[in-house]
C-alpha cells in the first residue's frame, strides 16, 4: 500500500485486480483454475468489527455441483495490495480444491470457505 493511498483507493484497486484474477480463475480449460466453475457474485462490503469498520471482499460461485461463498477482510490491509490480491485468489482456489464435500449434501446449500 502506498503511504498516501486512501481506503477507497485501495479498495477500488483491490476490486479491479481481484476481478481480473477471478475472471482468469473461471476460464474454461485453464489449469489450475476452477474449470467448469461459474462466478456468481463479487462485492466488497463494510463490516462493523468491534469499535471500527473493516472492508471485506465476498465471492460467491458454483463448482462441481456445489455453491460456495468466500469472504476475507481486505481493509485495513495486512499485506501490500499485490500480495493481498494474490492471497485472496490463491486461498479461494486452495480451499475449494483441497476439501472434500459430501455428495448427499443439499446442492442449493452454500458452503462457507
């Protein structure tokens, strides 16, 4: 993060970079992406945490017959912007690809990752 960068500037740049990364993640025939998955929603939202306000990014998508929701705090930042965006995408991918999901589960239920 640049020293002079404001919260709104950081969040705007994060959204643009993660949006591009999510588009690439769901491209058909591109490994190690989520081939066959479909992005449903991406947004950044303010949340009251304790006595302050933080910003969280939320992604909802479907993959292999399951619906997922992934949320992570992005402001205040724990890492520089480029690292924060890479962690967001890679953590989402890793959590989806390394967990096992029960086949008999409700296909409409959202899995929190």
